[in-house]
C-alpha cells in the first residue's frame, strides 16, 4: 500500500513538472520577425524582459559556438567547472607551467565570457604578476603584451560594457610607463610593429603614431579611454549609449591625464623642444575642458570644477540678500568670533569672491571655517528670524543658498580628489618659455654628469685659438634651479605638489655631482633654500634636504673649527748657503 502511494506521488510530481513546462515555454518564447526583419510577435514576458534589460546573449555579445557548447557541456554545473579551472590556472602559474596556464585561461573565459572580473583579474595576472617571474626585460615585455591581448579578446563578449576598455587603457599606459623597466619598455614599444598592427584593429593607430619621437604607449592609452568615453556618450553600432559603470569624475579624468603622463615621460628622455611645448599645451587645454565638464552631484544638480569661484560668489550674493532681510543677525551670531580675526582676514570677508585669486580664496575658506563651522546652520538660524511677511522669500533664498553651497563644496572636493588645480598650473607652466628652459637646463646637467663633466671647463677652438669657458653639470643645475625659483615665485602653490617633488629628485642628484667634483654638497646660498624651509614648516613635507637651521649650524661648526684648530704651518722657504771650505795653508 505504501509503495502504491509513493508511486502515485511520483506520477503526480512528474505531471506537475510537465505541466509547468507549458506556461514556462509561453512566457519565455522568443520574438519572431518577418522577412523584412520587423517584429511580428514580441514573444513571452521573459523574452521581452531580457531585451528590455539587454540580458540576452545576442545583446550582451557575439554568439560564440565554442563558448555556448562549453556552457551546455557543464550540465548546469558551470560554477563548479569555473572553480576547478581557477584552481588549475593558479596551480599552473605557481609551477610556472606557462603553456598550461594560458590554455586554462582560454577555457575559463569560454565558460564565463560575460563576467568582466574574469577578464580584468586574469589580464592583470598576466601583465603584472606573471611578467615579473622572468629576469629578461624582453620576456617581461612579451607577457605584458599577452595581458593586453588577452583583454582584447574579451571585447566582443562584452561590447556594451566599457570596463574592459578602461582596463586596456590602464595597462597600456601604466604598465609600460611606470614599471621599473619603463625605459626599455618604451623603446621596445616604439619599434613593435606587429603589436601596433594588432592594436589597429581596435583603435585609430594613426593617432598612436602621431608623435615626433615615434609611437607612444601613452597615446595608445589615450585612444582606449577615448573609445570608452565615446561608448558612454554616443554608444556603439547605433544601439545607443552604454551604461557608465565608474564614478563620473574619475571616469572622465583618465583620458586627459594620459597626455600629461606622456609629456613627463618624454621630457625625461629627450631635451625639451617645440613638440613637447605643444604637447603640454594640448594637455593643459584638455585638462581645462575636463574642468568645464558638468558633473552630476544628484538629480537636477550639476557642478564643474572650473566654476568653484562662481558658486562661491553665488553663495556670497545670496547671503548678502539674506542679511538685508534680517539685518544685524549675522553680526550678532558671529560677533565674538569676528573680533578674533586679523585685519587682513576681515578685509577678505569684505571683498567680492569673484575678485579673489585662488590663493586668497583658500585663505577666505579658512576664515569662513573659523566663523561658521557648519555654515548652513548659521544661515538657517538667520532665516528663521525673518519677519512673517518675508518668510516665503527667505525660504526660497535659503533653498538656493543650500543648493549653491552643495555645488561649491562638491566642486572643491572634486578638485582636491584629482589634484585639479596643481595639474592645471603645472601643464600651464611647462609649455611656457621658462618651463621649457628649466627642463632643458636639467636635461643638459644630467647629460654632462653622464660624461663626467662636473664643473665648468675651458675649451680652445682649434682654428681660431679662442678659449671659451663652458658650463659643467653644476652650472647647468644652478641655471635650472634659478629658473624654477622664478616660476615658484609666480606660482607659489607649485611648491607643494608633484612638480616640486621632481625638483627635489634633481636636487639630490645635484648634491652628488657637487660632492664628486670636490665641492661642498650643499651650498650655503642655495637659491631654493627658502622653498625647502617653507615646505618643511607649512606642509610638514620631509624632503631629506638641509634646512636653513642645518646650514647655520654647519657654518657655525666650521667657524669654530677654524677658530680653535692649530695655526697653519707658515709657507717659508729656507735658503741654505754653501758651507765655506777652509783654505789649505799648504796650497
């Protein structure tokens, strides 16, 4: 009896499963089209949802028969198969079985072609982790390329996702340009015609070749990021824009940053010239374009990094209008704090914000922080004291004030995150005559150092016999530092940032050159001494360079040593007269 009931239950379950297949087939039936490719039947609900949310394989990527076959062959155990393949790949990498490693990766992406992290992780594994296992830089370079080529294979499977394109931009720029072997990598890249031909399938290779010194990987990175931006803004294949999957500010920061990186790489390899000046100029223009790009804070509110002072001026104007409605209330709330300000700080409060320089505006922000703390809370208290007939107007004023305050604070935060102001100033300075002259002097100083010409020397013209005194490495360094001093006087904010960090590196080399030449490594009248002292005092930057106090202590010790040491042995020549020989009486 029990066996009979069990059998009946099984039959019922099978019948129910079979019955459920009927509605399932109805809701998931695909759309049908006529001879003109027009939709004749929209299909079931699930099919429509897949199309609406672009989840169908045809919308996600090209259909790969090999990939689909492997998915079916896993019999619903794709997760298990993926885990096994990942373990095999890691084991092959650990044992340095590179052929097995490559074939396992190919199988892995076949079974998980639409999972972006697989492509990103394994591409990074090839370019960064596997490449360092080799001693020869040419083999390392080859594995960096393998990682990039591996990522390009993921593009057809994820044609509506820009993240693989972003990773290609990062690998092409960062790995070739910032690795320890970057000098060798950049030289190999310039002559790697087969790799450039492969990249031409994906980007405009003419733009990559558009450099006076040969193809540049930073331009390749620029092209990848440019393709990513175009995907988000214009879409691909006429299917409309793709979803942006990274934070807006950082997403748009990547493309212009490649030009700046390229300029810095080139000026370390070649003597600055007109091409480098034009490249810095282009980098500056595109960086400012980025600064003028509207960035969304939240629904309905957009900011640009270039509009920081404009937003601050709007806030100031709205506060002035609020103070007209509720006169004297702000002074009453802030009276005690205002009394603690200096005359200079009070003057800043009285000036229109849009008339301030960037440095003055930062000083004003410090004053406002002292006064307000939570600025909007003070404004809210003032608005609450408005007369009844002005309440509606005051509410509107406060609403606009809050919105402009958000814009101002957000723009300030964005500028700080990408170091916007510094890179704008540096790219603006680098393409000027002074900037180019300083870089040329630095380059000449290093070239003379490599030739062991440390100090100035005389050279005779073999034809005219004219003797000229030519500068050595020390004099060229001095020339560069003099120009940098003038630039820092014009743009004081450049004292605190990556640009002066590079100058500190040059100063360290300068000290070594002076020491080798038999000079005091640190001159007591070093022209950048004040800047080094300021960096140490105002921003707590440790450059590991002597401060004025160190120089004074050194000079005092030197004077003391001279005062108490034994007198110098007098340089006296003693002339010994010939001994007189007594005359012989017999002679």
